[in-house]
C-alpha cells in the first residue's frame, strides 16, 4: 500500500443543518508522518460515528493541482443532527492525491 504524507487531515463539523450554525469543531492529525488512505478514512468514519452521524453523502470532491490538496465536502444526517464536514488532505504528488480522492470517494 502506498503511504501518503499528508500535511493536514482536518474535519470541520457544524450543527443544526449548517456549518455556520455554531462555531466549528476542528479535528487535526498534524503529528502523523505517514497515513494511508485507509487510515484517513477509518479516522473519518470513527469521528462521524462518535458524533452519531450515519447517513453520509459526498457533496463535492476536488483536487487542487498546484498544492495536491484533496478537498471533500460531505453532508451527514443522524437523528436530529445534520453536519457538513470538510476533509482536507495534502498529498506529496498528484498521483497520490488522485489515489486519496479515489479512496475517499469509494468509502463514503
């Protein structure tokens, strides 16, 4: 499995149907030196489950060609909560950015 060296893997959670409803809670893993796409997805899914969010739908996925950052916006619904999540992962090469994008899109 190809290892990825993300600079940031961050989640921004907002409650009440809008990311602007309350100040966001940000989860970061800046100390991680190597992270596979599976590890990023696993941590993402664990974070969502801890928040009680099960119904997940990708709204948009984009790769910035200059920085190799993969940006994913996901809508989640669970009980009375709804959340908009932004995942940003920086990969060292364009090919690894494409692999991360594909891995995230397959698993959400």
